[in-house]
């Protein structure tokens, strides 16, 4: 530990303990004079961080209507005072000099300032015209896991319950859809059983396709702090790229892209072969199923898929696993057979509290649902589930991917509280709460996100309203969808955002939005924690809340009666809450959230639930029941272990395109960089995209560090400087490019193949070639 | 670094996750903010961004060359919170042509 002695460290820790025990007032008296003076007229409020699905609590200091400071909230159970670099710069994300402050309407190549009335009249006119001429399925709303709960709810209610189309999709389809279908198919209910406390309580952490150190930094710090206290803690990073996370893990297990499917089956194989499973738990809580195989990749327009699950026995499952020997999978994955066996034993070690954590490596996967299922298999076979400190945990990317898109159900097929439009009882219930005729809600889902933009390209969708997201930078196979958007012929695109983006540049109308604490909001994070914040400052110029914008369209289309609110946020919440009551999705009254640092649902009798499906923690599990997967009624309240095979990726490196391209995020930037790109400090730390490459590959091609290369896939070309020794390091035969840089649209190279079950595209695997530029 | 600032930072940093959060919810954000850590200082010199903190702690762990001591030397992913200093403008601006 550098030159710091252990004694010094202990001294510092002791000081910390003493101060923590003394509490806030003692600390306050030590505050430097100048700091207290400058904070004298600051008003402080709370909010969750605007960025990732961790949902750190933040304290925000406001003076004269402007944010002057943010601090990690020491009272917030998620982060206990810590933020990452993005959180520390929250105070600057709203103040870029090019904030959108007035509605803009396209006149040829120019965007002309307009009044809200002009803009909304034009938008409503286009919606009406399209619905009259082409039917309700010709208009669409494309929203976001960064929508507040209210915004998502209003959009879903207007489109499904008012206009009568299921054309509502969020960008969460691009990041969390496989997690949803994984949860639904295994447990019959969405979202994790565990919570972030597992990071403090567990001692064995398997990370799969998750660069937590950069993408969930505060959660990663919790895990690392746990390791500091407990030398037993072991972090194993399964990955295809040597990331900052790999560098800090105890063990890095490199595998070939797509072979995670085979590896998890090999781990299950060893668990069965060596009799490491929990027979009683399996008998009591598990059924086995097998679905369709060779299921395709969603590459064709209007691709359709429906799984046909069949119950199988434990023996059939064992037979299914037979071929996945460590030796066979070692060849496929390049992970040594010995390592596979060791790690299977570690997974099953009875003396260890085992967790699996994953994000986009699993979800953005053409077999995303399957690989989620396979992770649960291992936990179910070994009964390492539903115990404090011992759970599988799917980490969400966006701040309200859970709270809004999943729980409110802003996907084409979903309704609030895990309900779906295909189910007549669910439509009935939604209609009752919405006060509409159940016939109004169409029974058939329409398009997933990728298909929605394919439909726009074909001209089947004419009018699309995009809120709180930037699809014309973030979609895969981007060129097709960017071109499609400006094909004319009645196509009309509305984009609500706070800054100009690669999507606003393709819009016919740009609406200036309020952001974060410029409006009242609620987000739900990855551990089922719903968090509230009040409006603390005014938005600039004429910028307005997206919720107001949606309700304004509703009024102009004649659906104002669906939104009869005087305090929309609170009344929407109380209405929305009715969906989850008694369903294991219970939410508390509005007021409870205004004070609490978030509450994990189900909240029953004012008490939140940290661990689900387990007696003593979850009020839905009665005394004596132990563990009950009560959301899965169809399988007698048991969870499903799925026989899901390894199948290859749709496009693999070959002679012409010899490298795997993987895309993703970096620590400093949030998604497409719309907000973080306005913070000078962040731009200085990470100004532009680079191509991470292995030095051996570079040497073979005669490419030196920082030299420019031309990267080409079957869909596009991009020129970038290479980085041979950056924070993340590519493995041989792989390159990595981040997608935040709006000047370098790497997604033009990505393949728009998706998981047939979840509809989520795979941004992690396509084939490219590399030449000197 | 001012001793008080340093100690204050110790409270905020080294105590992460080591102490139970108060169960009782309070609404006094101002007093919470008083003992919360503010923005971590930027790094005003060239540095190597490593995963083990060794490069930074050579000085910030020992006070070598008068470097301010890190109040949380166990946190070794320094760039998780600290950015490069000396800011030059390099932001996205003025992308939409606007006619008035
Ligand atoms: S970890 Fe996520 S929620 Fe926490 S400060 Fe960083 S970006 Fe915000």
C-alpha cells in the first residue's frame, strides 16, 4: 500500500470511527470557516443521482435558483455518502451553454424558434392526421429508463389507454429487456430477490459481463470495502476484456465471446457430476423446463418468435447437461477445464456466501434471456438464493429502468405491475383503473425498439415522439435507422431533450425539457428501491417537464379526461399504486417517499422488503413456508431451471472480418454523453472514443499506440486512434470502442441482431476488420 | 491540505459502509450536507491511472514532496472520484443552427 504504514491507516480509521460515533454536530464544528460561510445561504434538498441504476443518494445545494453544490448523501443506504465522478459533477450537467430553452420547428435545414402553442398544435395535428389516415399503430412513443415514473405512466396511459396503440417502447429494451425475460421465465416475476446489502454481506462474487468498477462504481466500492474488512472475500471476473474491474478482482477468467452459455452449463454439469447440488431445495422449490432451440437472431424485419416451454424431469436436465463437460467447454471458451471445475466447486461451496452479478454482457446478447436463465440455474441448484448475502443480482444500467420501464411497464407488451396486454384479465384491470373501455387496449404487442425503428424506416410508423433518450446515436446498425428517419413521405419526428443531440438533428420538432431537479420525480433503482425528489430549481427559458408535454398532447388529442389531475405527480402515483397492491408489488403512499431515502418494494404496512420470497423478510411468505416463489403460480410457486443450450453468435470473425467488436460505457460518461459531454472536467478526463486493441494484434498489423485505424464492419466504417494500454485492455482478436462520443458513431458498425425472447440487441459482438488509416 | 478538511474527509470517506445507517429518517438536509463530503479535489498534475493506487499513494500516502495526504488510502481506484485538473473548454456546443 505505497508508503503508508498500517499504523497510519489504523489511526485514520480510528479517527473516522470516533467522528462517526460523535455524529454530525462534532463533524460540523470541524468545518473550515470559509466553507460554512459560503454555505450559509444554500438550501439543501435530496434526490437520487441522475445517472446510473445504482441510484446513489445525493444532497443538492441551491442558491439563487442554481445548483451550487452536490454531495453524496451520508444518510442514503445505497451509497452512504459516496458518489462516483459522474455524481460529483451533477452540479454542472444542467448548465451547458447550449441548453435548449425554446421549442424549435424544422423549416428546411433550419430549426426555427416557436411558441409552445405553435409546436404542440403542429405535433397534435400530425398525430391526428396519421391516426386518421393510417390508424393508431402509425404513431409511437419512444421513451426511456431515465423517464420518471410519472412520465412513463402518462405515456403508457395515453398511448395504450387513449390512442389505442401498443406502440410504446423504452430505450431500456436496449439494456434491460433480457433481464426482464430472464426473471419472468425463471421466477414468474420481474426484478431481484436480493438487494445491495449482499455486496457487504457476501464473500464470493462472480461477475459476468459487468465492468462494475466503471459502470457501477459505488456498488463496486461497497464490494471492495467488504473485501478490506473480510480477507475471505473473493471476486471472480468472467469477461472478454481485461477491464478495471478485472484488474481489481482476485481472479480474472477470460472467455471467448458468446461462450458464457457453455460455461454456465459446464458449471452446472460439474455441480451435478460431483453431487454438489442441494437435493432437498430442488425437490421443494424447482421445476425443470426446456424451450425451443435454434431460435434465430431477429435480423429480418418483422421477426416473430414464441417459445414453447415443456416441463422436463431432473434426469432429462442431467442428460441435457451431459455434453457440457469441462473439457469440451474448455475448447469452446478457452477457459481451462481445471478452472471450470474449481469455480463450479467454489459456486457450490457450502461455507461460502455466493453472489453472481451481471449487466450488459449478459443482457445485450442474442441469447440474453437464456444466459440470464443459466445464471439462475446455478444458484437454484446450489440453493444460493433468497438468503442475505447470497443471491444472483442483475444490475440495471439506467436510473429508472426498473422503477419506470419495468414496473410501470412501458414496453409494447407490458402493463403496470408485471401485467401484459395479451392477457384479457390484465387489460380488464388496467382499463378499470384507467376508467376506460377494456377494448381500447389492443391485445397484440406491436414492435420492440429495433422493430419500431425498422417500421419507421419502412414507413409503417409515421410519427414518433422521442423523450429522454438519443436513439439516433444508440441504436445498433445505426445508419439504416438514421436514414429511415429522414425519408420524408409523412414521417414526422419529435424529440424532447435538454441539449442538441444526434437525435435532435433529425427531428422535425425539438421540445426543450426540464431535467432532474428542475421537476418533481421518482426513480426506481436496481434493488427495487423507489426514490423521490422535489423540484428544487426552475428549468431554463421555456423548457418544460416531459410529463406536462405528454399530458398537453393528450388534451389536444381529446384524451384530457385521462389526466384529470391538479397535482399530477402525486395523483398519478396514487393511481399507479393500485396496480401493485396485493400483487407483491405494493408501493407506499406518496408522502412516505418524500422523506425516506427510498423504499424497497413490496412495501407492506409501511415496511420495505429487503429480501423477497423468503420468510421473515417478505410479508408474502407465511410462517413455516421458508422460501416461496409466490409470483410463479403456474409452476406451483416454484422457480424454473432451464435447459438452454450454447448456440453461436450470428456474426463471428472470419477471414475478411477477423476481429470481435465490443462496445460499451466508460466511467466518466453517461450513455451518449448528452449531459456528461457538457462538463468540462469530464471532457478533459475522457474527451473522445478510442479503439482498445491488444498490442500483439497491433504489432502484427504494424500499428503503433495512438495511431489512427480504420475499423470496418459489413455495415459501416469509422476512424479512431488505437489505445494499446488504457484503463481497459482488449484481449487478442477483440477490440472495444465506447459509444458516448457523438462525433464517432460506433453503433453504425453494430449488428441489429437481438435475443428472440427479449428483443434486446447484442452490442457486444460483431465482426470487424482493422486497417491503418 | 487544511487539517480540518482532511479530518472532515476522513469522516465522510473512511466510514463508508462500516457503520450502520441511522434507521430514523430525518429531513434536515442541511446538517447532513455539513458532514457530507463535497467534490473531491482535482488532480493538478500528470499521473498514471492504475488500478492499484500505487502511483498516487507514493506521494499522497506519505506526504512526499509536500503532497496532501489521502484521507482514504484504502480507496485505490483514484480516478473513480478524482479528475484531471486545469480545465480547458472542450464541450459540445452550438450544434443547432437557429434563425431568429
Ligand atoms: S454510481 Fe451511479 S448513481 Fe452513483 S454517483 Fe455514480 S453514476 Fe450516480
